[in-house]
C-alpha cells in the first residue's frame, strides 16, 4: 500500500478523537466495559492524524511489532477489513492486547505525544479487530495437513493459546491442560470484565476449538495428571502457566475470614458462578469497608471491582511507597481515582485484627518514609519508629504480586532461576533443561505484561515446530 500524502502542518493541527468512556456514575452500576469503541467516522478521523513517521516508533515500541502506520493508512481510506487484518499478521490476540496493554508501548511512542496528543492506537486496534469479528470478517480457521505429532500445552493463558494456535495451524495436534473450569487463564480469572469483556475471550476459545485445538479443563498437572502421563501421550510439552502463586506478607491474622487473595476476589466478584472453581462458588461476603494492599495494576483492578459491589462504602488502597513510585499503569490509576477509590501512601500492614469469630475487623499499619533507591530504582520504604495506626476494615485484598508455583516446577524437574522462574536457553527457543519441555511467558519472565510474554511464546512455537519435525 502506498503511504498517503502527508501535509504535516495540517495534520499537526487536527484535533484528537480518543475512544469514548462511559460516565463514572453509569459504569459503577455494573461490570460492563468502561472504554467504548470508536464510531467508524471517529476512527477514521483519528487515523487521519498519523504522521507516518519514517522510523515508525509506534511499531518499534510494540513488542509484537504490529505495523500500526499501515493499519492507520488503510483505515483512513475506509478499508476497515484490510486494516484489521494487518494486526493479525503479527498478533494472535489483538482484540485482547488492545484492551489490556498499557500506554507505555505504541501509544507512548507516538510522535504526536510530544505535543500532548498521541494517537489512540490501542483503541483503534480494538475498534478494527472487534468490528471485523462481529461482522464475520475473520478468515476461516485453517490447519495444515496432520503431522501426527502431539504437543501438551500446560496453561491456557495468552502464551498457551498463542502456541496452540501456531502449532495447530502447522498441522500438529495441540491439547491444552487448564486447572480452572474455563480456558483463558488470567484473561478470565484475573482481568475484570470492565477492562476485558468475557465474550472476547470466549469467542477466541471458540475459534481455537474450531481450528482443532483440544482443551482439558479442571486438570492440574502434578495433581490430576503427572508429567509421565503427559509424556505418554505427547511428543513435546509447552509450559505456559504464568506465575499463579500470590505473594503473602506472612503477617499475624492472615488466616482470618475477610482476608482474600486478589485472584479469588476478582473472580468471585466478576464472574458467573458456573465457571468458578467449587471452593469459590459461595456468595462473596466482604462487608462494606474494603482495603486493598499493593500498588500495581492488579491492586487498581481490585479497588475498581470493590467499588462496583453494592455493599461497598469504602474502597481504600494502602501502599508502602508514594504515588510517584507506584507500579500501576497510569490509566488504571486514573480510572480508580475517577471512580472514588481512596489512597493512603507510605503505609505498610503490620497485623490483621479479628474478633472472637475469627473475622477481620481492623488492620494495623506502620507509617513509612522513603530512603535511598533499592535495586528496582525506586526509593526504599523504611518504617518510622513508633508510628503505627489502626483502621477498621471488613475485608482486605492482598495484591502484592505473583510468583511461580515451586511445587509445579519441582514436579517438572526443570532448572529454575533465583526467583523460581523456569530457566531456558533463550527466550526465543524456550528450551528448558529437560529435553522436549519448552516454556515461555511469565513462568520464564516473571510476572510481566501480556504482550512481551506472548511475543516470546510466538518465537518458542516456531522452535517447538522445528523440534517436533526433527523428532
């Protein structure tokens, strides 16, 4: 496609057309999507602002290297289907990435950001790919002739789905093993529906089933099936389980009723009962005063989820550093503020206080101050001697982050890194210390953003294909 002729001066004067968002009062009444799609006219107007920079900084910043300028050029000309298909050339889950990727990749790299009005690249991708699917414009799923090779994929999150699709299209038989009742991993059980609608994930799963990918849910490797069971049926194994174990602070009172881990809370508050694990199917009873501990995007998701529950009168985040050092992406933090979340900075929990029925009633906090930077580059939080305070609470959500499951990696017998992630030769080939077992995603990187992990998974799928054909 020829690039459109650019009148640079005129384009610099064009007004932005960001995707609309539902009003705060309306969106707090349900778990529907906050960000809405552009209208076709708005999308074309936004695409018409693209400067088509020779170096394409947006494309370079994208972990998947989507050809964003080409897609925007096609959209500007009204070629909606062709524009949407550009994303599918480099991405297997563009409807999902466009809704959960933070601004720090393509949008932050947009040259127009220097003038304070970058193109709403993620929303454009969401508009194009969603419109394509809803109008049956997606090409029919097709797989190559069967090779007779079988691969087990452990984990049905973004990395597992990506590997399954690539290998199935190449003619291999892929079976995904998932511990939860429904495929999707944290896309279903960890990301609230107001950020990523459930129907988007289920539609992708349906297309993979149509392609020939097999799913075995409610199956935990190392518990329901062993590694030997997988080896008996498959020629290779891919590990894409992410980092499913929550960090816990190890404080007094963690066993009290009313203390929840983030994934359980998000799932029970967001999802229909029929797709929850049996232990989570009881009604969620958390009272009206909810504290969230942590400063990442998961903590913001928990705050915003709490604010949508009818009994909530207070949803407050307590974080041991300052707002400037909070790791959450800017968009999630902005939405939490808009929706009424409260924040207390430089406060770290010391103890969860309960009543005679072992139910949480309060949390005792330590006031902190910032010292010198630590290894992460952020200033280290240090306790202020003698300065503690206690706040009433009915529930507390632990959102301190995630780590690998050491029991699972021990069962596999693979070498691990210092923090428990699986050690691989390179992120591009994903070969673990055990021949025939490959890995990618957060189980290799550590808890990370979706797009970089999936970019690795796509490379590993190619290495797996070569391994299967040579074996």
